[in-house]
C-alpha cells in the first residue's frame, strides 16, 4: 500500500471550523500528527506517467500567530529511509547512492524563514530545505483547512501545501535516457503536504 493510499480511521473531528476572528484564538505551538498527515511527492516517469510516493517517518512543529501570520513558523524533519512508493525495488533504488544515499544522509529538513498572508486562508511559506548536505530555499503555497476539537479533546489545525523543485539543485542527478527520447525520471518534482497538527498542552 502506498503513502497516498493510507486510510484515516480516526472518528470525524467535532466542532466548528475556525475562520476570520477565530484565527487569533489559534495562536500557540503545535505538533504535527504523522498518523494523519502526508509528506509526499510526484515525479514524472518515462515521460508518460506520474509516480507518487511519500515518507512514513517524520516529525514537525508549528508556531501559529493568528493575529500576525507573518510571525508564524514551521519546522519539519523527515527520515529518508521511510520512503514509500508502493514498490520495494524502486524504494530500494531511491535509498541507494543513485538518489538519497540514506546511510550517509538520513534526514531531510525544512525550516521556515518567512510567511506571507495572501488572503482567503492562503499563505506563502518560504524556508530552507536541506537534503544530501545541500540547503536551498523552498517556497510552499499553503491553504488553511480549518481548526476543530476532535473527539479525544485534541485541538487540531489542518493545512495543505504544494511546491515544485528541480531535484538536480540538491544533487539528485541520476537518470537514464529513453530510446524514444527524453529521460526516465523528471527533474521537476512536485511536493505535497497535508498536515494535521495538535495544539501543545
């Protein structure tokens, strides 16, 4: 089963979605809930189809400032050997020296450096993505999905994010030429974030 096929078996969240004036009440520190979050990617394969994958093992924290979103911050640490594309042979290749070299570089990190409010629950988060010993800026377009108290008393917030990178900029240059032209794996990679975070006590 691939990362995008995981099912959420937690009972549906209870309570209203926070909007407008309610945002100020969301100010505080949160911990990402990996059981109900997805850190994923999409790559073009053989020029004709998309391969989806993601990571099962990651931790993250958020500091939200509902009054001034530009003062919010985010941090994420991802264990690269937890990669899952739904195919064991492909996952093994991605962990190897051709790609992520997980024995040498076990963790990918993101640290935000700025947040811009775009309006209507949309934000632009900038930060530093570190992978394979290379740190470069990354911009993520983020949509706020709302806030609620779940049946277990947890105060949750949800966000969806999208970004695109050129993997070659982080030293991921392995490829193979196709007889019909083009290459096996696209340089452009789409990143997908679907995050549920729980407010710290």
